[in-house]
């Protein structure tokens, strides 16, 4: 246990020697100190989410039945493939964002430009890239900040993404604070789909939405994972009454969605 703790500290210190990484690490630590931020307390936020949420499965059932079947088959195949890869890695890289929701939306709306934050093992990236590949068009821009507690964490980012899908992928690893301005400055067109699944703090979400919002296409869809963590999603949709939004319950968590999907 002591040896493991020492290793974690050594890896963290190693990451802190890199000036790009240290900037993001300090930002993350400061945001952690301001955890209480938001119009609702965590309990109020959970009650609000519970009162608004629909089951994700019920939403999926409203899509075309062939697309539902294709989505189910992909999710099962991808889970098996990812488990095989992850079982050979001695670290917990965490689970994935809403795989069926991402797959069905990318297949239905054929987005040309997709941006996501939070890659980790790559469940969301692999899902989006598979659906783009099936569409035969589109590009994914991803922002991540590798888990600095692990040794050489870059090698695990996106491990479950199949190599043959990477030609449609631009992966940035310097943290949202550095990556998002860079990605926004080099977009080939407006963003059709934005998936947020990185820094779950209030300020992290706020930073990303402010960076991305001017670049969203008119009918863009925004998906925000784990919105039970603080009331950012609630505060955002309350402050912007013109947006269409919905909340979904999926595998013990809440996903916020902005935009029309049906
Ligand atoms: C929940 S995981 C993402 C899961 C992924 N979407 C999937 O479906 O497999 C969160 C990821 O965000 C990264 N992250 C945390 N803070 C970040 C930041 N400030 N900028 C970019 N990525 C960050 C973490 O290191 C981790 O890789």
C-alpha cells in the first residue's frame, strides 16, 4: 500500500516537471477547492435531476428500429472488445460515457465535426469513431489530460479505439485549458456534436462551454456526462431559456442533453 502511494506520488511529481501539465494540474486543484459552487446544493441538484430525468432506454426506443438494433449490436460488440483489452491492463482506467446514446446520435445526425473532452480508455471516442466510419464522413477532435497518477499515462489514452479508425481522429493531450482554444482555432467548420466528459468541476464545465459555444452549429447537440456532480447543467439551462434540453438517467448517473434529437 505504502509502495503504491509512493509510486502515485512519483508519477504525479514526474508529470509536474512538465510545464504544460503543471498548469492544468494547478487549475484542477484550484477548481476542486471551489466544489460547492452552483445555484443548487448537491442534494437539491439530485432532486431536480430526478424530477426531470427520463430513462435513456426509453429515449433510444423512439429511434428507428433498424438503428436501435444496429446500436444494440455495436454496444455489445464494443463492450466485449474493450473488456478484452482492459483485462490485460493492471490499472483501472474507468468506465465509459453513454455509448448507445453517442452511437445512435452520430448515426442519425451524420455530424461533420464532433468535439469531445475526456478520452481515458476511449469508450466515447471509439463509439463516435465507429459511427463516423459507418457514416463514411466526419472528424472527431478529442481533448484529454492523461491520468497523471499512472506511469507514462499517454499510452493508455484511447486504448480501446480500434487502430483502423484513427484517420478521422485528432487527439490533444494537454488538458482542456490548452487543448480547447487550440481545437477551436483550427476547426474546419462549426461543431455539430459536443460531448463533455472530462473535468467534472463546475468551473471546468463553465470553461469548456464558454470556449465551445461560439463554435456550435445552429442545430448542434451538446451532451454533458455526470451532471449529478454539481448544478452546472441546471444553472446553464435555467440561464438560457431559449435552449431545448433534456436529462437522461443511465447506469446510475445523469446525462444532460442540449438540442433536439427527435
Ligand atoms: C470519465 S473519463 C472519460 C471517459 C471517456 N469519455 C470514455 O467514454 O471512456 C475522464 C477523462 O477526462 C480527463 N480529464 C480530467 N481533467 C481534464 C482536463 N482538465 N482536461 C482534459 N481532460 C481531463 C481524465 O484524465 C480522464 O481521462
